[in-house]
C-alpha cells in the first residue's frame, strides 16, 4: 500500500453541501482527514462554518460541525480527531457568508 499526503485549500462559499474534497475511486483504499483548520478572513464579522461527511455508500450526510461561529480574524480547528473516508465519500463545507472563511485540510490517502 502506498501512502500520500495531500493538502486541500479552499475559500468557502455560502452554498450548502459544497464538496471540498472527494475521496478518489482510482485504487483508493481510504483517505484520512488528519487536520482541518478554518480561518476567518472576512476582516469585520464573525462567520458560521458548516462541515459534513457525506457517506456515498449509504447516501447520507452527517454533520461534523454545524453553525460553528468563527470569530473575526481568528482560526479554529473544527474536527477533534481524524475522519476516515472510503472511495467516493466527501467532505462538504460552506459558510454563512461568501468568501468569509478559508478551509485547509491535511489528508492521508492510502492506495492499494
């Protein structure tokens, strides 16, 4: 098995259920989110964060974080542990205000 570290950096929009990372199906055994950080770059206002795990095999989404207020000019680590994704599972994220938050994920991809 091969292991590859990957970074995902994205400015969050206010469109609900936006996929920010999808576990690739090509030879992927699992992907593990080992770090998540969200920075408020709005400059004037607090912005709420929503973060979901979409389980493709069960076609269900579960909230990892729901309406977490990120104070102005600060950052939070919204996931308290690791999150395991199987092929085609997604991390979905959105903010209460467009371009107010930036998300950085550190992911370990494991391939067969």
